[in-house]
């Protein structure tokens, strides 16, 4: 309930990161045919129920069930924590403005210098073995980063250094002695012909009245001076919000340690485990891998870790709701309405789109958690420490 998606589900970032090292015409895994057995394994750790006996749609009604049979709350008020924060100095402000301007950069095609280390270039390439083009060795408008370990076979990009955009070069590339995607190329000397179209770059805008009016006029800023006043206040508000959230989370760790686990609602644990596992199995099948291999290589965890996360997550929910009920902290209709507005802004979508994307109960759960964090901060003795 702390975030919309369960923390150990495969995130889009993880999937994309894995995809980047799994595909590409001349990349290490090019042409590889998956031969892994991806048949779903229905077995489960002894601590969870079977897939067949689990209701994946089950959601525990924490607000209306007696949670005392599962947990006993310890101390959760009057706890102390020392939390680091930072000062809003001129150097800090200038650094953040540089970051902000970079975010508004416009892409440009650089054609007036030769390629160099670290450049991202757009090229056409074709490879030939004994004068004959081979399968998977040709691509148009391919994006390549000039650096070591860039996802391509060793030596592939070496001939692309020091090339003027618009030029075409040819050079030899020897494939690795072991090259499973195409064994016929293993250890073979090939010739690649590459045309460099341009180097990808970006033009960072200047902070002036025109930029401010165009991008911050809707918040009442039309000049650089007005923007600086607005932005300094924004940064201070951000600092305070971050500090309070980190302080509440620091205390939350103590609250969890103080709480005693009696037992766990097995139906809830099973539903969470199998929901997560089903997601992972789906991704594993997409990449032609076994469930276990996908967990280890793409996510960096084991099946037993998912079980432990599921149990810990349910335990945290039990503690969360036990405090919410004990302190009468449920979200009111007014808080829900204003919370939806805030979340819509935070997630850069309309309120309608937010409620189409997420179930109402999930939104309420997020607002409950945030209300609880605010309460925890108000109950606690927090010492502010300026970080070095």
C-alpha cells in the first residue's frame, strides 16, 4: 500500500534494462534463439499455498477485520530520530537551476566535429564475411554509444572513433571465438562498412525572461527575478517535505521493530506471492528464460526472497492499519478529494486518468499511508542535522 505497485514486482525500468542487454542486430545476443524451458513450475515453497488453491484476487479487508490476532503494537509515539538535511545555499540553487535547464534541452544533430569517446552516434552499418553480407549484420539509423562494454561485440565500434559525420568507413572486426547467436561467425574475420550520420547532442537553454515566461508563466513567473523568488521557495518546500518524509520513515523502522508478529493471514500472503510470481513468470517467458534464471539475472533475487518480501509486506500492512484504526486516521471524503488532486499533479495526469489507471482503494491506501506518515512525524522527537 506504500506505493501503487508492489515494491518487488518487475518495474518497467528493470524490464527495459534487461531488454537492452538482450537484443540488437550486432549485439552479443543477436540472433540468439531461446531454448530455455519456460514451462511454468507450479511448485511453491512450503511456507505458501499452492497456485491452484490461491485466490489471486483476494484482498484482506484490514479496516474491518480484527488485526489483534496477528500483531501487537509496540511503542509508536514519542520516538526519537536524528535525520540529516541540507542547506539551500547559492551553490545548491545554481546547481539545481543547471539541472532544470538541462531538462528543457532540445535535441540537436552535431555534424561539425569528429566522433569521440562517450558520444552517442547514429549510424548505418553492414557486415560481410568473405564479401558476403551475413544475417543480422545490417542496420539503419542505429544508435551506438562509443564506450567500452556498450552492448556490442568487442571491437565492433572501434572503427567509429574519429569519424566525421557524413563519412563512410570500412574496418575489420573479428567475432569472439564463442558466439552462440551465430556459430558460423565464431572467430571469423569480418568487414563492417559504417556510415556515421550525426552525433546526438542537446542544446541547453539560457535562463532569461523569454525562457521563464514560456515555461513558468502559468505559476506567475514572467521574469528571471520572479522565477528566482519562486524557485527558492520551491526548493525550501521540497527540502522540508523530504526531511519530514525521511524522518517519519526513520521512525517507522523503529515502529516495525517494536511491533510483535503473532501470525500472518496466509490467504493474503499467498495471494501476494502468487501475483508477483505470475508477473515474473510472464516476463521470463517473454525473454525465453526459466522463472528462476530471470529472477537471478534480471531482478537479482530468488523465489525465497519473494516469499520473504510477501510476508514482510503483509506484516507492515497489519501494523499500518492497526495504528490507523487505533488513532482514527482513516481518510475523510474531503481528504480523498484533495488527495486525488495532489496525486494527479504529482503523477502528471488528469484526475480522471488517475482514477482510470488506479483502483479507488489503491488511491485511498496511498493517502492513508501519507496521512499516517504525517501523524508519525508529529508524534516524534526529530533532531535535524545538517549533512556535510
